[in-house]
C-alpha cells in the first residue's frame, strides 16, 4: 500500500510539474471549428524538437461567435502566435492591427503573431504550395498554370504563384465573376479568369485544384483532354487514399500527381519561421506525417 501511495504521489507531482512547465512555455494554438482533425500540433511538436525550441502548441475548438475572445485569452496567457483554419480566416484578417501584403491580397489570415500589443497577420498557404511544388522539382517559371476554384484557398496562393513568374496563370471557376474578382487584383500580371467550360480546348503544364471536390469524391467539370495536357496535377487537399481528382489525372496518364500534405507541412514551416525565426527541415516531418496518415 505504501508503495502504491508513493507511486501515485510521484505521478501527481510529475503531472503538476509538467502542467506548470507547459504554462511557462511560449503558447501557440490552432483555432478552428471543427479542429479535432488538425495535424498541426503533431507537425509543430516535431519542428520544436528538431530546432530545440521550447513551445507548447495545441488545438482549440472555438465557438463560431467566440473567435475574438479566444485570441484575447491566448494573448493574456503567454500566447505568442496562432494558426487559424476554417471558418475563422476572414475574422482573423479583420482582427489584425498589421497585415502582410500577401494577406491583404488574400483577404484572409492563417497565421497570427502577437508582439508588443500588436496582432500581425500573414498567410503562409501560398509559400507552402510553391515550396512543395519546387520540392517535387516542378518548375513554375514560364509555365502555363491552371488554378481551379476562386474561394479562399485559391485567393491565398495566387500571389505566391505569380511570384514564380509563370507564363500564364488561369483561374477557372463555375462562377466567372468570382474568378475575375481575383484576377483584377493583379492587373499587370500574366493572369486571366475563365469558367471551367472555357478551359475545354486549352492546354496547361500544371493544374492545381483549390476546390473541396477532392474530399467529396466528385469529379471537377474539367475535360479529359485538358487534364491530359498537363505534366503535373496538384490537389491542395489530402487524405489517406488519392483524391478523385488525382485518380482521374493518373488514369489519364498525367506524369506527376501530388496531394496537399507537403503544402500543409510547408505552410506550417513558414508559420514556425515567422514565430521562432528559424526554418525547420520539412522532409523528416513530412515523412513522419505520411506514416501517421497511413496507419
């Protein structure tokens, strides 16, 4: 009995010490609703171990009308930064005191940094996408790129894609006006807006799916001949099995078919660098996450 009591007391003390230590660490969160599916804590924990950073990063489920309160509470409790996922990216944008140029263009924020009473907002999705394409040795410069969709996911990556100097970036969407609204933000760039149907007789080098169709299992209304023209199809979403978009592309003989897991790790690495001023190695973290996803 004495041994049991000592063991219980020892475990209690360790729990209290660990809790106290985590409170003293710089605090980071990923806010969302839902949020249980998030891989961000796993990714950032590996980044922290790799770079010898002492941080505590956790998910936080936020009620739809409590986002501002959640941010203010984090700031008051040693909070140094946060990632933001659906449906709060626009609310995060509105909450910021200062914004990066790419966040201004995207109209949304996925990374918050808290410093000296200032909330600074940025979006790292675009750099995550571009870095993953470059990691796969996909050349964007002088290429013809087709971006499918005109929602928040598409808006967040246009600036980064254009920075790679493609020959032409085409944004295609069911509703033409939404694609046109994005293109008008970059009037001096090689960019155009079309409907999905308008792409039927056109050829592209790289096709990027920024819609959620990849997760729902449906096929995008893109002609087979358009997909066949590409050497690379990239789906910004990911799951254990290839998405319907990537399956379709592979069946049509597209050479490179890439899911968005590398983009996820890449955007997280860019956020981590903003917060900790050091850029982690994404390769071992991506390998570990891929293995976890395949369990």
